[in-house]
C-alpha cells in the first residue's frame, strides 16, 4: 500500500512499509537486527526501506555512526509523532475489525509498575479472566516513564502508573485511585507508638533513623526526597528497592524503618510490623492511560471499567 502526499508542490510516494520500518527501528532502540527479527525480515531489507524513504524526503531520518543507527535527525524527530499517529489509526481499524469478527478473543497488553501489578491488580486480573477467558492478558512491568512511551508507541494497549502519564498530550488518562505512603517498623520499635496517631510521625524524628524505601523514579520516591530536602533534612537511605516486599523484609531484620505505598502494606504477611501514617509526602493518584487518538479493543475498555469500579 502506498500513501501519496503533496508537500511544497513536490509529489512523494511514501510506502507504509517504510514508515513501519522507522517506527520499529526507534522502538527497538535503533537496533536493526532486533527490529528485523520482530518484522520477520532481514536487516538489509530494513536498510533498503530506510534508504528509500530518505531518498524520497531528500533528508536523513536517522543519525549514524558508521553503519550503525544512533538516533533521529531533527526531521526524524518531527516525523516520529506523525508516524506513531498513522499506526495508531491503523491499530484502531484493526481493532474494529477484530471486535466485529470476534470480540471475545485477542491479546491485551497492560504496562504497569511492580507495585500496581503486585498489590492492586490481582483482583482485577481475576475478574477480567473470569469475564474474558479467551483473552491473553499480558502484564509488562516497567518504570512510569517507560510505561508512557510504551503506550504512546503502541507497545502496550493500556498503561497504569502514578508518575509521567499526565505529562504527555498524546495520552488520555482515567483516574484510578488515590494513595499515600506509610512508615513500617517492627512492633517493638521506638516509632511504633505512633501507629495509632492520625498525624503519624514528624519528619525530623523519621529522618533520625536509617531509612529503607523505593528506588529513584518509583512509587513517589521523588516526592520523598524533595520533602526531606525542603525541610533541610538529609536522611540516611541505607537501602533502596523496587519492591515493598523487599523493603518490609529488611525492616523486619532491623536494618531501618521503611517508607512504602499504603496499598503495599500487608499485615498478614508481616505480622511483626506496624504501619504509621505519614502525611508529609503528599497524596498521589494512579492513572490509567491509553492513546488519545485511537481506540483499544472492547475487552480493553472493559478492563479499564473494572479498574475504575475497584475503589468505588
């Protein structure tokens, strides 16, 4: 299939295959070999597609170091959002066709953080599987920024995260739920007396103990760091981890006090720990995002509805 476009009175004939090659090359971090494997073709074939497009445009789309592609040129950066939009429309047409022929089968790819996948989504996944047993549900775990890019580039149908999703106009975001952090300590810890106190523990007191919390960029860690810095405090972060289970485990050993997301506190798993409210780091909102210029499968829309009904 070819698309005929008139730009500045010059007649161009750009093939969808050429645009698809650019898109897959970017998605695969400019690795032509990897992109070729996914497209079931050869690396030389992709190189020819790129060369043909650049010949049509009379400009390089990719920067190069020798024969290796290293990034996008200025015109390539301007082209990419339009290429992504074209394939978003194509996916919408494909999804309409698939839903018309068989709305109960297919694949739904959900990109989310470990915290959402581990502590929030299990009940939703069970409900979804009961309702759509023939749909292959894939959970891909990543950091919030990567999740946003995966949805934008069509590598995931749905993205769920707290940070980053609202920062891109390409995404349509649905509110999921609000949450805050809690401090977890052993029951015999000096701070355990604050477990029943509404305001929890104050920042200077908290900062006086070794702290175990999330790795940078995950689950509100940025807000934690900014709050301490604004108060002129430099807490001793003795361990950072991606998983609240890991944080709680090391808190149980006495390594330090933990700061985790409230939905990740599991008293039945850690009966030796108590949770203390902490209001200083603020409230957060988890969002569900899809591309704003395309429609996902009907069962994907049902997945979002199940999520939105979870906390009502």
